[in-house]
């Protein structure tokens, strides 16, 4: 392992319109144990051992060639754990979904690690809940969907984070779009 390698991920912290951030973070505070460690985000490269300099160079290239992405979260869905019980509740974008999935694909084209085996088809999402039993997650997703979700936002930068058992810490920020 390179001396500059560590467990890292690439995320995007959305900018939300109106009071949507407050509402979303209040749901996460009640239902997602990770809410205390990281704000609402899209994970675009999942945690893996990644070398710092090579990853920074690749993310810089991808970010510069990607314009900011607007999205609308319209649906909550349950994602069961592949092994064992429980799972997560995700908010899924309809508008902006293809752009976010394409960004994920371009980021994985140059990272040192292969895609996770369980990640056969990437669905962009913001996690709002996690649990060890599935029924309460289905109940929450149903309650959220009954509200007629329409959470508008955008992403304008990527963030490389170090992931340890103690914290998730930003390492570098990469604005989207060409530098003029």
C-alpha cells in the first residue's frame, strides 16, 4: 500500500432549496445513526483504499469536465442489506439521476479500486434512515412517499473524505465545471 493510501470516498454535499435541508437533516437525526458523522450527501465513490495524490488528480479532471448538477428527490425507497436483516431508506432523484449516475461512472473509470461487487447497478441516493429490522424502514418510506416529495437541490463540488472508525473528515474539495 502506498504511504499516501487510506480508506477514502468521494461524496457530494447537495445545496437544497428553502427549508428542505433542515427537514431532511431532522429526519436523518431521528433515523440514521451516521447523521452525526456526515451531513446529507450522495456517495459517488464508495469507501476503499485509495492513494491520495492519484485520486486527487483523477477527481480534479472529472470535476473540471462536469457542470453542476440539479436534481429533484421525489421518492423514498428501502434498500435491504444484502446479508442479514435491516437496511436503509434512500431518497432517490428522478430529475438529475442520469447525470449523477454518469458522474459516478466517470469517477470509477480512474480510481485504483474496482467497483464494489454488490454495486452492480448504481442508483444515486441520499440516505435518510438505517435500521436492523426492515419493517420500520418500509413504514418510514411509506410515510415519506405519502408527503409527495419534491426536494430540489444541486451539487457544485465533489469532496474527497477520509473514512476512519472515529470520523469522516474532508481532505479536498473539487468544484464542478471549468475553471476560467
